[in-house]
């Protein structure tokens, strides 16, 4: 049985690019949005975001896949090639926790729903057997894997649901009875948890479970062709609406013929999975639905993309290769209107065209765009592909659009781009995506991948924007009593904003006090080494502005140098500057090398400075005495000194004696030896070649039957 299914088979690109475009341009108001803050979350390898929503506490939960180890924002190691990765942040983008779930093979998160008990149910694909976080073996090639977690990410239970083949891209909702409904694309036959045979290439497979994930019933819905599931919602009348794409003709559950290569297909089922009706919507080419919502007026809004021109159910021509295509249908599945939004290139990829209801009963459309300013798109891209949001009214008319800018290099991942936009409870807008961009445009934090130069790997990214008509136009500014220091340190912060702010919210990640609501917080202490952001949100009656200063505070580690002794010489651990001291007589003038040769016994230490400008004092070392023959002794001379490894040792003999000579490197190892006999009152020269030896301070030691002589030389 094949377990490790390649990622390319999980990311199925169902949209086909339309090969012609239009040159007309539609005009609408410029987006009245001002960026409030942005945050990057990732590890040092790849993170792909596939789920994003605001939580009941006003924060956000982000989910996707990761193959990173511990590092960056990721606190747990990777089990397999990819694991589920979930990040919970508060309403200001401060991370509260992150969790990894998986085992040995690909585990690819595709859906998260917040549950009534304050926790979350996570759903995705798994090719892993039991092990790690997974308690059940795989039942086919790829199964649905459900993981229930509490409000802080602790696993409560997990369930593997699948047949004998590929059960792909599950989406999950909690039902009114506290159980769950799961929908996915399936090609499995009757096997495992699947009680009905496959009808075509792929079918919709719908599974109802209780509150603990135990299967209550399952249904297969499809035609004779390829029917791919993408989205589901529970309706007001306790039924369910399913959405996806189909190329099937009339047959089995499909009641209308195909219009083009692929069409949007929606199916309404009752509370036990029986089909009530189905509807097909499409043009002459490829049309894909990947999102749907229940609207305030009890209708349905379908979001996706289209490569079709004006044809079939599509009333507007194409702007470019593929466009966002949005349809509103009534509670019986009859089309109310459809709208096309795009630029001269492509909008979206294999997942695109997300739709959300807004507070004014309009809609927010989000996805990714390859287009510069053209068609409905009012702004040029900064990078290859950018998140793009479009605000429309309740009738589908464009009110504004916004391109979220960063200078990305997405050539490695162009057709997997996923950008999800929502309107927040406070009326602002949040957009989440994944990107390999570094600091640029709206992105203020660097990519975590610093090792890959050609195509850096992507991270999660979230950006929050607010309507400028509700935002204070004041420029926020701040200052602190210090920003760079070399030891545990407490500092004060000052708000320098104008236009009289009346409330303040400070964030000091890494400090002992991580938040403050004072105008000028004092005595904020940093007790851990590192680089830390500072955020200030200042508000008055007109609204709030946010200032984020990445890496504003830098605390460097205080040095703790050490001294080692080799014969008469003292050596310091590495630094960029040195000052040797005598405990008895104070600073030693001119003693500024990494080594020092005392002229007499005593107690010594060294102060070392590193590349950050931080300095530290070493341990104290006691030198008991100096050898009787020190530097400059006429009986043992080294010329030249310093030298490049080529030098002459001169021995001046008073008496005739056998001798043993050796050269000792800075680590105390003997690297050269010479034995011979001194002739009384004569001079002997020994030529030495050490050109390949390392730089440093060496010692020559001459031993006779009467004395030991030592001399130092420096190899440069």
C-alpha cells in the first residue's frame, strides 16, 4: 500500500487558463484602507496556509502544513514530510501558541472549525499510519484525519476516516447537534468507513459523525465523470449545501448536462444525507467553485474562478486568463445574478475566489492575482503574485479593491497561492496568505528561511487593514531611553504621537512586562538576550493607529572570557579587542593582544570586547613564577620574530652539552623537534620552515643537562 503520496497529487489544479483576455478597464473607488499591522509566522523551511478565521475571542487561528523543524515561530519538530501546523494569535497578531500534529508521511491540513466548547476541530489528508499524534492506521492511499483540540491546542482525540483509495481535501463544520459533517472528494470503493461504491472518477463523499468523531452515516454523491468537492455549509432549515466542480453529464445525482470542461456544481441534502436538489452553473470553458456561504437573506453566494467568456450561465466576458466568478442563488438553487472580477492576467490558482458576508450586507471576495492595474484591478502588483481583495455591495457592484503588496519570488509555488480575506468583528479587514517574500511592501518582517537563495521557502502571513475614514490620521511615534545594551537592562518608553491620543496599548514581547496601557511606560526590563519588537497602538475619538518597530530592542549577551596558560604565556578566548590587567598594579599598558607574557609572577585577568561592542572580564589566573631565562636571553634567539614561519634559531653555548629542542604550538602540541650537541663557546644555527602552520604564538624550548631555556615567537 502506498503511504507517502507526493505533494503534487494533493494539490490538484482543476482550473484551466483561458487563452485570451480583454483590454477594457472598469472604474471604481480606490480602496479606503490603511494598514494597521502585519505578522509573519513560520519555521526555517516550508509553511503553506490553508485555513484562516477570526476566533470568538477576537483573535485568529491559522492552519496549514509545515515541514520545518524547531525554529522561527515553530516550537515542535516535524514528524514526517509535512505535518498539520496550527497557530493561534490574539487580535493584535501576538502569537499565543502553535501546535504540530502528524506522523511519518504527508499530513496536510485543509480545514479548521471553532467548536462550541471553545476548542477546534482540524481536518485534512493523512497518508500516515499510527504513530506520533495519530492513533489509527491509514485505511487507503490518503484518508480524512480529524484532530480535536482544546482552546490552547492540546489534543483531545483523533479519528481516521477513509476507504481503500484516495479521500481528499476534507472540509468540516460543526452541526447544530454538536456533531460534525465532513465533506471530501473520494475515489474509494466500498471499504473502510465508506459504505457506497464510487460512481465516477471522483465523487463527493459526505460523512456525519457524533461529537467524538464516530461515524453515524455516510453518503456518496456524484455523476459518471470527475466531481470534486470543495465546500459545505449547514443551512437555516437544518439541511446542508455542498459545493464543488463537475465535468459529469446527466446521470446518477447529476440532473443537468455539463456546459464546458468543468462547471460549478451545488447539491442540497437533508439532515440524513438524501439529495433534495442539485444545480449546475458554468460557461463554455472551465469554471470552478471552491467556496460558498449562506447570505443574510437566506440565499447562497458561490465563489470561485472562471476561464469562460460570456456563455452558458456566465453573463459577463472574461478580463484575462482566469477571473473570480461569483454567483448568487436563491434558497431553491435558482441563479439571482453572477459577476466577473479580474485583470488582464490570472486571478487565483487551484484554490481561489473566497467569499465572506460583510457588516453592510455586501461581500468581500479574496484570492490571489497575477494582474497589474487592468479590468477591475486598480493597483499594480509589486511581486509576481499578490493577495487581492474586492469589496462589492449586496447586488455585486464593485465598491473598491485592494492589492496587498510584497516583493515575492513565488516561481516555486505560483499555482498553490492561497489568500483568504475576512471582515473582522470591529469592521476592519484581515487577509492571510503564505509567501516567501522578505521585508517589502506591506511586509515588515523577514522570511525565516535564510539558507535558500534561489527560491526561499514560504511562511504564513497576515495583514490587517482598516477603513481610513474611521482611522486617526495622526502619525504615531515613540522613543525609549535605550535600544541597545549588553546586559540585563530596564528602560523607559515615551509616546511621541500628536493629535492627543487618549488611550495606549503597548506590546513588549521578550520583556518581563509584555504589555502596558500607560502613555509612557517605565522600568520595562529585558532579562533575556535577543532582538525584540515594540508595538504601540494609540487611539483618540477618531480611531486608532498602529506602529510596529521590528527588532527595536537589542540585548546582547555579556561576554565571559576565559584565560588559559601555556608555560609562561597567558591566552584569552576570542574577541576583537583585549586589555590585560594585573590585580596588583592595575592596567598593563600596551598589553592588547589575545596573549600576554608576564614579566613576573602575580595575578592577571583580561577584559575582552566582541563584535557587538559588549565586553566582559575573564577569570583571574595566578602565575607563580617566571622561568629563569625569559625573552631576550642571549643564549636562545629567534630571528626574525615575528615571522611568517621561516626563521632561524640561534643557540649560544657556554658549555658542551647534549640538547633537545622542540617547538610548541598555541594548543600545547609539539610540532617540531631537533636533537644534537652544543660545542663549548660556539654558536649553532637551526633553520626552521613552518610556512603551513597556523598563525599564533609559539614557544621554543631548549633542554640541556643543566638548564631549560624558553623563547616565544609570533607566526603571522
